C-alpha cells in the first residue's frame, strides 16, 4: 500500500515537474515570441489612404482638394449586412446601393468617407456590429475648391482598361512596375487629375492602420488602433498651381450665393498668373454618380467652353481701328438708334445716341457706331487683332457685311472663353503687353524637391501704349458714369466693360463684366459671366448683375 502511495506521489510530482517546465518554457523562454504571434493573429492592417496620389496645391502649398485625415466608416460586410437599412438611413445612403456593395465585397472596405461630427456621434451611440470608425486620408474634403479645374477620379472603364493594358500599365502585364493599375483602381477622368495622371499617381499608401480584432476578425475600435509607418512612396509627385487658395475661396463663396450658372476668372496682371478659376453649377467629387444625367454640371466654363461675349468684345474693335489709324480720337460718328444694311438687315441700338466719338461710343456701348467701326476695320484686320490678343476667331472669306457687323458686337461668328476675355483686359491694363496665362507653376517630388518648373512667359507687344491709354481712359469712364458704375471699387477705381450677349432667338442672354482694378497700376483682371442668376428680380444684364459681382469679388480679394 505504502509502495503504491509513494509511486503515485512520484508520478504526480513528475507530472507537476513536466507541467511546470512546460509553463516555464512557454512563459519565460518563448513568452515574448508567442505574445507577438498572438498580437499578429488578432491584428489587421488597413490602408489609411483613400487614393495613392500626389497633392494638388496652390502657390502657397495649401491643398486645393482639402485632402487630409478624416473619420471614415469601415464595414465588415458579413457582420453588418443585417443592419444595412438602418446604416443607410443614418448615413443618408441609398439602401439598395449600400446592400449591393456589402454583398459584393468580402474584405472590409470604406462605406462612407468624411464623416461629419454628427454622423460619428450617432454611429458611436448605435454601435452597429461589423463597423468601425477609422482615420483615413481622403482625397477630396468638404472644402475642396476649383473642382471643375481639378476634375475628379472614377472607376476605370473598359476602354481605359484596354488602353492601359495595351500600354503595359496593368498588374497583369507589368508586375514589376509599382504604379501598375489594378482593375479596381480609380483613375483621373477629368481636369488636372486626368491631364497629370502619370505625374500624380503613386504606388502605395502613405500610412497604414494597425488594429486589434476579435475572433471574427472585426476591428476592436474601443481598444484603439495606431498608424503604421510605410516605406516612402517615391512614385507620387505634387502639382503646384498659380491659384491662390484665399482668392479661390472668396470667388466661390460669392458665386454660391449669387450665381446659379456662370464663371469667374481672376488674373494677376503683372505676372499673368491665374489666381482663381471657378464654374457653376458645382458638384461633389466624392459622389459623381448622382450627376450622370446632368452633363452641364461638369462643364468647365472658364477655359473649355466658348460663349458669345457681347459688348466686352468691343474693345478689340476699338483697339484695331486705333492701331490702324482708321479713326481719330475726336472723330464723330452718328447713331440713329439702329444700323440698316443694304440687304435690309437691321441691328438695333439701346438708344438713339446721336453724335459720339470713339471714346464716347465705348462708354455708352453704342451698337450702331461699333458696327460702323467694324466695317471700317474689315474682317481680316478684325481677325488679326482678335487672334493676336489670344482669341481664335475665324470669320471665313468674303464675310457678308451684316455678319461682320454682328461679329463687331461680339455676337454671330465670335465665340470666346471667359479666360480669353480676362486676358484681353489684362493686356490692356499692361499697356499692350500680351502674356499667356500660367496655371501650373511647378512639379515637386514626394520629398518636396523641385523637379520641373513652368516659368512665366515673356510678354510680347501686341498693342501700342497710346492705344491702351485711350482704352483705359474710356473703360474707366464706363465705370464712373456709364453702364459699369456698379463695378466701381472704392478709392482704387475700376476700368472695364459690361456686356449682354443674346444666346438664341428665344431671348436667352449671358451677362458679362470684364475689367481691371485699380485703375492706376492695375493688379487684378477679373471677368464675371452669368448665364443664370439666383436673384429673380430684375433683368439679366451685364451692368445690373455681373458688374456688382465684379466689385464684390475685387473688394473681398483686396480686403
């Protein structure tokens, strides 16, 4: 009996020794390695950047897309599918679209980016299973500017994928190139995002998120997560524009309040740099799908679209006849209220102005006299001066007199962009020196080092100083006592021209004001074009609608 008891004790002691040895081995010798393996087993790595792309910055290196780290909702499809309807309602999403995404994907993904403070608060209160709020660098923030200029990203369509494949730029064809495209990637499809796709595109995210998960692999948000440093993405580059963030913001704020459809351009006269370019209506770069049936929303009206300029084009005619010495400054012309051509075509004037010289005709914007001036200048010379001033005007051969008369008023045969008009007035403000406008200033690499710059172009003389002095005086008087009085800016003054262009036979018009300020040593050339306005009262005329917006924009920028 004693022998059995002793044997049993020895067996138990031996087992305890073995167990203790195992525990010692696991906890002391292998403890650190096993702990690390446990953390790895219950850790997930997530990309903390929505798109691998370089920044688009203003000339002060401020982001124009408002990119930055923001709370986004990450979902684990299998776990949160049952709460799809509630989740969609809380976030303002379409239930069917939300459900479609959850069913199509197996890996965690961002269901909604740029969450508002209210959305974050509600999500945390509800705490749906299979969801986590994480910080991710998003491309387009809520204060993104110059959207028509910058453009947007979208999914790669079949035609784009085939072209990328032909050029060996896809993962399937070129595994060793870090910037190769996957079928699920987004690509620049409009604006600068498209134009500089190869410059901006990167190869990997700037940072990744490392978080603890439960047994199902769901992120345990309450235990926190941290950023995991990544290898620097040397493939991406940054685009530096001449745009000024403050100017752009001022312009867009005023447009959102006053202009439903239209465009504004602001040029720094001494350098020729573009400070602001804005089009309306606006759109959300993060939700392109909702505008697919609204083609006009995406129109870049400042550079990519041409319009009838109306009377803001009359300065080209005035410059031409002065340059060619076809008129003396004091020469008188007579306005009878209309101009009748030999084929009985009649062009009306706003008033029966009587006897006026060139300067007075510009101040009163007399159609009848500018038809006479256009006919005296001739089609060839009108095209010459227009093209020399940055326009692309082709009136053809043997143009009928009535068509030439209309063209002289900025109507039939003349289509221009607001940018071209802005540069016309910048040229006059410089005393006849023409400079192509600059938009892209530099390209910098991922470290911020300059790899390419785009210097301002050398000016070339296209008009005599004396011609521009006469035009400046007349345009200044337009804003003192003529049709542009509502554009006058404080003590600095304004020189410019109103325009109201008829678009179609139904009477639709476009209101313009183009000019510069101050009158002495001009700094800013600004063009305001309004196709539609938000305030219904009153007519849509350049002097009544566009001119006061010019003054408001100039005052806001110069404050």
